[in-house]
C-alpha cells in the first residue's frame, strides 16, 4: 500500500454523459470514510450515505418491505417499522440469509442513489458506502475514492466507537473485501493513518474534480 494519496493510472477524463461527476467513497469498517465524507460536505459537496438511506428505505419502500416480509416473516416489522433486532438475529450468523437480505436492499439503494444524484446541482456528488464494490454500485459511478487505514487502527477505532470486542470486529472485517484489494480497485486513495493529514488530501481531490467539471 502506498503511504500517500495516489491516483491510479487512469485517463483522467470524463467517463459519463451527465453534467455532474458521480464519485464513490468507500473503505473498510473503521477506515474513517464517514469523516472524509463530512470534510467533502464542508466544501459544499452533497453526500449520499448508503447505510442511512438503506435503513430509511426498509421502512418506506413498499417493494423492499414486501420482499423482506415474504422471506423473513411478519415479525420483521412492528407497527410498520423494521424490527432491526429481529432481522439481525436471523442474518447475524447466517451468510446465506445476509446475502438474501442484501440482494433486496442493494438494488433499492442503488436506484434511490441514482435518483438522488439527478437532483444534485453541485460540480460533483459523492455516494458513501462500505459495500460499493460488493453491491455493484460502483458500476454507476465515474470514479471511486478509497479511504485506507491499517487494520490495527481500524480495530482500535471501532472498539472505541462501538464498544465491541475484538472478535466481533474481526468477524465484521472478514465479511468485507480485503482492504488491500479494495484499494487497488479504487481510482484514488486517501490515507487515514493518523500520521498524514487527511484534509489536504481531500482538498487535492476537490480541486481536481472541480477543474474537471469546468473543463467539460
């Protein structure tokens, strides 16, 4: 892993016919991708948070609710709202059930994000998602930014934030694409290792994306 922000060897030209550049932002649990997203927001860039959107859609999207009810039972909802504890108890240690649930959630979230992108007026917009590649959402985006942090730091951050034991954190990490592999799939990588400053890396990318928009 290269220690500084790097740009992959791509032809940095527009890869979309739309006026606005669509950027993906991803990284493993504890990498700090949400922090990076907040920095972009302070620069006036709209951010779509996929996890937050998915939680909302499971309560508001009729087709998604129906699919969950059909495959996970009537106890999946109480008073019209998703019973998150009940669903978690089913998918927590069952990979097939988790994949089934995700097969309903991901398409709904991708569609919602696409519609959201069309409403934005900024030079570019960002979709923040942990499972950007796993869900297939990366195919709808022009460029992908990865946020990288060494695993020991990621574990420490999640322990402090979520008060989870190491064993549980490692289990969650194992469900995601290997971090080194994920970063190789990204067009750009921001290093968040508590040694290099993150804000200058974000500012550099912001400058590049705005310049690209102006040149189009």
